[in-house]
């Protein structure tokens, strides 16, 4: 029998704020990476399969849509990692003040953007 | 002090007693994924646009094989714990909730075995 339990994240009833928007983005990017795990596993399998499978996969990754996916993945990773470190500070009982919350939120965004830009520079320099 | 009534317990409302373990392992895997994830991104950047031989050589190194497997298995575990929380929060219909939870767990285990076999084939099988 279905119990009438309260559902925690009421996304639509609050005015968007830096805290709530970053919080839901952590879930959005996290779940994006979670559903992308087959790509990682397939890449490992293609190395094991041999040169043909690997070349096929590389041909796929030369498409602009695949490059956009990899870019989105990189940003997701850096965002989720930076915000995850923020979460670990909260778990340790630090950084709960409103001013600190806002500052660390913007720091997460800055860190994610900076690391993504650095990655793009290395990818372009490497000829990808 | 006991805050919960016997009735709420009998009706199955409340703690199932393994919430802490779930929370704890999500943090443990998160911490492990920081260095391994950065290592993985750098490795992929180095291999991008390269040949199969280069990728094979990279994966035949025992150290690379170990870290790539640890990274993949930890990522799959962390992904599954995260998806579980999201499904529990947003999917109120009991049977859909259960189907999704089972599907994510099965998918994670299948992908874990595929990754293990792929990496072992390269690093041990040659």
C-alpha cells in the first residue's frame, strides 16, 4: 500500500537562489555522468576488442555532437567534484553561514569553468 | 528516548536501518573519485586522437590497469548510490521506484563485470 509520505525536493515552489540552483545542478550533472557510464565501459571494451573497434569509436568521437558530449561530461565532472568538495566541508560542519554558502557557491562555478577551459586548451593543443 | 510509536514501526514508516551506511559509502567513494577522476581525465586527454596501440600500451601497464579499474568500479558504485537517492526522492509510485532501483543496480554490476573483463584481457591476456 502506498503511504502518503512527504517528497523532499519541492523544486517548483521556491524562488531560484544560488544555493538551490547549485544543489539541483549537482544532481543533474551527477545523473548525467551516471547514465554516461556505458560510454566509459564501451571505451575500455573497444581497447580490448582490437584496432577496428577502437578506430570505429574514435571515428564516432570525431563528430561534433560527440565532442559536445565530452565537453558536457568534463564540465559535469569538474562541477560535481568542486561542489562535492563543498559538500564534504558541510559534512565536517563547516561553511554553513549564508555569506559563506554564497561565496563557496560562486567558487564552485568559477572552479568548474576554469578547469573546463584548461581541459579544452589541452584537448585542442593535443589535436582532439 | 524513543520518538517513534510502535504503530509507525509496524506500518513500515521510517528508518530501514541502513541509511548511514549508504551516506557514508557515498562520501568514501566521492573522496576516492577526486584524485582518480582527475587522473582519468588527464589520461584520456593524453590518449585522445592516438592510435589503438598507444591505448593498448597504456592499459597494459599494471599501474594504469589498476587505477582505471578502481576508478571505473568506484564511479559505478558512486553513480548507483547517487541515482538511488534521486529515484527515492522523485519517483513516488512504488513499483516504478522499485523497477528503477533494480535496473540501476543490475546495470552497475553488468558494467562492472564488462570493465573488469576488458581491462584484464588487455593487461593479462595481451
